[in-house]
C-alpha cells in the first residue's frame, strides 16, 4: 500500500514540477506576460499540449514506481488528479477559459493511462485489457 501511495505522489509531483517550470519559462518568453490580465489564447494551447505530455510522463513514472501494483497506482493517480483538477477548475472558473479547464480534465485520465501502458509494455507486463 505504501508503494502505491508513493507512486501516486511521485507521479503527481513530477507532473506539478514540470508544469510550474513550463509556466516560468513561458512567463519569461512571452513579452509582458506577468502584467497581462489574461494570457493570450496561444498560451493555453501550448499549456494544454505540454501538460498532456507531462501527464503521460507522470503516469509512466507512477507505474514504474509501483511495479507490480502499477494498475492500482495508475487508477489512484487518475482519481487524485481528477479531484484536484475539479477543485482547480472551480477556483479558476473566472480566470481561465472554460475550454481549457475542460480539456485538461478530459485529457488527464487518458494521458496517465497512456503513460501506464507505455511502462507496462516496456517492462514486458501483460495488460489485462489487451487480453480481452
């Protein structure tokens, strides 16, 4: 159980660190970003793409850390991330475009699952859904 919790936290923290670093880089690269009331639309497109890639990496890391319990840990990461995502969507409802919030909520579980499947295939594990 401790391995599963640790794997979920490792995956989520990795995603968070990558997202924050990307925000810092984009903030420095976009002229006047820090003084804008709302970032430009292309910012949200870039962030949607990068966050999805980072989420795949987080799902991979979670599965790698969990080893034999990778599927359970992956589901835990999906549930935990979606709960945090819903809270973030509610809190940021007036700040960010609604399409952006919904895109992240919809892409997150698929991206985590893709990371899990990449890890499982790389480790030579049998994925139950592939057998059926």
